[in-house]
């Protein structure tokens, strides 16, 4: 099969379309960046060539492919306190509601996935320690999972680039990190606070043990799945959550189009999804 | 610093199962009174042979939404002949939610639905033909536009053509231009068809 390429004409056509849809403009210097991601989506969607893919992108009724491509074109790497509004929602709304209705004093269990290099899970730990008074009354278990064992090792090491911690307030950076070489080493207390595990979300054997969670963070992952895989993921999260538990997705993702089992909850900081309290 | 507790038992590596997971036991559990048992039975039946008929049958009477949803996911994952045939039968149901669930599930099965799309579009019941067009709404298959074009060229029922022309407005290309023009002449007394065909043409020609 001939190697997929994006011609200059294709690039210009896409650039114009993408700008009209999103307001994001790519200059000629971004050609390689754009081409690589376009080719990735052409292959993932089995479109065979740019022309087929572009037709599908423009006329797909649901707009999901445009969303997936938009995220691919805008996502770089993860970093501490990314989409911080959801952590605010966690401490200001979700945890107060959960602990108020809790009938036992068992630990609050949070599952963060995909872990990537650990920034999200450590951010959750930091946020709880800094901004949730309930941390003095409740134990919290944070489990963070990823399919990639190398990235999990990196997460466990807890060593980050200046770019990764750039969004952190200075006082938290100095409190939880030490300067090490050209980067930052996260403190042992935080490393001890998070358990990193390898899991393939699509493997029923892998996920069977993941049960009894109060909150699940799964941000900017489902956009890369096809419809059936999204439904499988929604089923897995449903079984992993306690009744009344919460699911936090990325800003561009919605459970409403995937599953009818979750209720959208609009809090002041964020919209999240909740498993029915009456569910068993 | 307060402690965020790390636990060594955070993940239960081995979940104790109350009942066996062999296929015949799982089939018996489909009639368990506990919806959680039914849900897990359905989930674990995904790799068992010749169980799609039983899953479709359960879908007809199951009231728990979490069980219904896992049945649909499981049928979609199985995607065997019985599963597809069962979903097609659901299109004939009087139960609107069952029909809609079947349509949503079939949208996820382009390769399995494609070989029977011709039969669905030739069904004697115009409602079934409309549902077949609904399935095409987000069916990822290269023949979608061809099928829709054939519908507006040949289907005698105005409502089936109206559903198809709406969709052509979203997915059509100049390939359907002539058929859209002709459609207006096939139903000269139907103002909606004229409106929808003109709108589809406008969209297609602005590409």
C-alpha cells in the first residue's frame, strides 16, 4: 500500500476549513505537525486517503471526528493542574456531597486514568491536601492507571520538566518539589499517596478488579476511541463506580452521547456525570 | 502534612464470584432476580457461542436500564449473524425505545449491516425502511450515499424519501445531484420534499 501523504493543496484546504470551524490558524511552519496528525486520523478511521477523510470530516452528522481531530491538534502534553476547574469541582462540590451522604467512614476512592506521566493523579493529591478541609477527616485512596508500563515507571519516579510544572502556583512548587538537575523532583509524601497500576481499559480481565470508586477521572481519552469502545469504557466505569459516584471527563467530551446510564450534574465549576444513587 | 493514604489493597486482584462463569451457568443467570447478576452474566457471555438469540430475547423484557445497555453493547461486540438478525427484528417492535436502541446498536456495525441493507430498504413495511435510513445516519460505510440515492430514486413512500433526503443534505456529494433534482418531480405535490431537496442541493453544491 502506498505511503499516505498530505499534499500542499490538501494542507491548504484543511487549514482553511479548520480555521473556519475552530478559529485556530496553522502557519506554514506547522505543516509537519498538522500532516502527522492528519495521517494518524486517516489511518485510524480507515479512510485510506486524505480526500475520503476530509469528506467524512465535513459531513459526519455527529461532529465527533472533528472533535477528535481538534483535540489532537491542540493537545500537547499533560501538565500539573491541567483543566484545574475540575479539581475545584472535586473539592468544592463533589467531595462535600459524597461525604455528606456517606454512611460509613471508609476511604474515598479516586481512580485517575489514563495516568500518563502522573501529573493528573499528583495534582489531585495536591489539591486535596491544599484545598479540601475534609482531608483531615477522611482517608483517600488514589489509584492511577495506564496501559503503558514505561509511562507508569516515569510517573512513579515523579521527575518533571519545568514546562510540566509551569502551571503550578509557586508556593506549591516549592512545597512539593525540589529542584533536581534541569527539572523538578516530586516529594516522597506525594509519591506515596498515589498507587500506579497498569490496566487496559478494553480488557475485561484487567478491569474486573476495579470496583468501589467514588470518583473517576478519565479526561481526553475517549475522544481517541471508536463508538463501541466508548460504550465499553462507559460500562466499565459504571461497574467501577459506587452508586452515586462521579465520572469526570475532558472538557470536550460528553457521556450523554455514549451512555444513558449517567446523569449530567452541573456544578458551579464543571459539568460531571453521576451514576444513579439508586443503582446497585 | 496530612496523609493521603496509600493502600496495598486498592485494587482487588481477584474478585470472588458467587457463581460459575461457564456459558450454561451464565445463561441460567440471565433470569436471576438480581439485575447485577444479570448484568455480569450478559457481560461475561460475550465470548460464548450461540447465545445472541438469548440476549435478544432478554432485551425484549428486561426493564433494568443498566442490563439493557450491557445487552446492546454485548450484542454489538459479538456482531454475529444472530445478533444482527435479532436487532433487525427489534426494528419491527411496537416498543419505540427498543427500536431506537436497535438503531443505535446497528449504527456501530457497518460491516455487518451493509450486506443486509438492501433487504432492509426493500422491506414491505415503510417504517422499517425509515429505520434503515436512520441507521445510515452515522453508519461508517462507503455505500451510504449510494443507498440514500437509490432510496430517493426508487422508494414509493414519501416519508422514506423525506428521511433519506434530510440525511443526504448532510452526507451527500454532487454524485446525488441529479437524483435530488428528479426527486422534486417524483413528488410534485409535496412542498416539504421540494424544500428538503433544495436545501440538500444548496449544501452539496457549496462544497
